[in-house]
């Protein structure tokens, strides 16, 4: 079995004009700015973690085209279910940077004010797939003209939740778009040891719906494929699985050392396929970008990121929230734990003031 492959914009910024989507200058500039903002947000997060100012973090370095391209294809009413490397989607969908930093600094309070239709980050591998299919099925039953989009890595395709979600979506033709960020490694496990399938996208065929593989470092291709999949989903055509063939430039998380399982030469080869660089060259060739605009944008984004960090670090978490939002009705054992913690905090504050 085989699936289609799509690439529109190559690593040198050359475009296949027969496949090039019709996008105005403003949209293309938004693509580029959001990708750069995602990378600069990411870089700052890594520095904060190394300085002990943030907890474990999973970088999205090199995967910005997959996230941003697919996000711009979505509508605000579409459900979004992330794993933990979808910073670009979150930023594109208007989630404030300060909330993202607050979350990775360890406070679930960040999830209390998420914009509608944006599901919280799923750290367990593949559990969000079931949630996405459930939301899509509910939308179909309610005859709502919306879709759900769920993101996961190549490692998630070995989990039972992935296969259960795919099977249900295929049987009930739910308006779900499955986006696999195939970044070649599930922590230290390379893609070729993850599955014997020639592609990950072809797994969709076994469940009765379309799978397609796309150049995940080509934002034009990712946008085009996701847009078509979403339109099909909303019109009753059922689900689609999109495998975005990309690469994780950095470590799996800040707790990982990728030098123990992959060669530096491999990383250098993928740097030549940098999604941001190729889009910038494309924009320059079209005459809508130059070094002057680049410098002004970098300064603007730097200020935006620093402001968000300042807001996040000045935020005081509400400790009770870690208990209040686990269940609709708090069980007794959690109530006892919350009371115990509140008592401890009150006593310590009293000791400090005394």
C-alpha cells in the first residue's frame, strides 16, 4: 500500500507554481512572523529552563511549519487537541505567550483561561486522540459544521489509544483530522524501529480513510493539505490522517541528551531543510520581505517575548486549583489533601510574619 506525498516549497525557496496556494501578502507575512515568534518563544523557554526558572520543556525547533501551517488552515470553531510540542499552533490560535510560559513553569492555572475550543496540553502519549474523536463525533451528532484536529508524534502511533481513535473515526466517519508530527524519533527510538510500515500515513488505510504524507518543513504544503482535509471533514467526508515528515532539531525534552542516540551529521543535514529559512527565501523572491523588515520584526518579537516572561514570572498560582479541577465533584481524599496543604501554607505564613 502507498499514500500520496506532497511538497510545494523546497529547501532553496523554489515553489511549484502549479500547486502554490493562492495566499495574499498579509497571510504569508503572518505565516512567517508566527513561525519566527514560535522559534523565539521556544528559544527563550529553553534558556529559562536551564536557568532553573522553568520546568521540563519539549522544544519544537525545526517543526514550526507543521504547527503554523496547519493552524492557519483551521477555523476558530474547530477543536484543537495538542500533545506537548504544538507551541506554534497555540500561538497561531491566539493563546497568549504568558499563559504558555505559566503552564511550563508548573501552574495548571494557565488552562483555566484558554480560548474556547482549545484543549489543554496532553503529556501522556496519544490520550488526546480519543478526546479529539469524541469531540468530533459529538459535533457530527449535533450537526455542527466544525472539525477537530489532533496532533501527536510518530511514537504515538504505537499506542492503543491511537488505533482505537482511528478505528472509531473510520467507522463513524467523524470530522477528525489526525496530524502526526513525524520528527523521526520517539525520544531515542528512531522511526525505522517504531514501525515496519513504509509510511505512518498509510495506517489510515486500514481504518477505511485517507492518509497522506507531506513535507512537514514546507508550510505551503502543510497548509494546503490541512485545509483540504478540514473542508472534507466539515462537509461529511470523514477523517484524514496527515503525516508531516519533519525533524526534531533539539532534544526530546530538556531531560534528554540526543547526542547519545543520533549523529551530529544527521542534524546538520536537516538544518539545510529549515522551514523558516525556506519561507524567508520564498518571500524575498516574491519581493515582500527584506533584511530591514527582518530586523524590525526580530526586535518587536524580542520585546513581546520578554514582556510575556515578565508577566508569567510575576503570576502567583492559586494552589487550590490543582485539586479543584481534577473532578467535577471533588472526592473526599482530594478535599483532605487540599485542607492539609492550606493548613500548612497558613502556618508557614504565620511563622514568617511572626
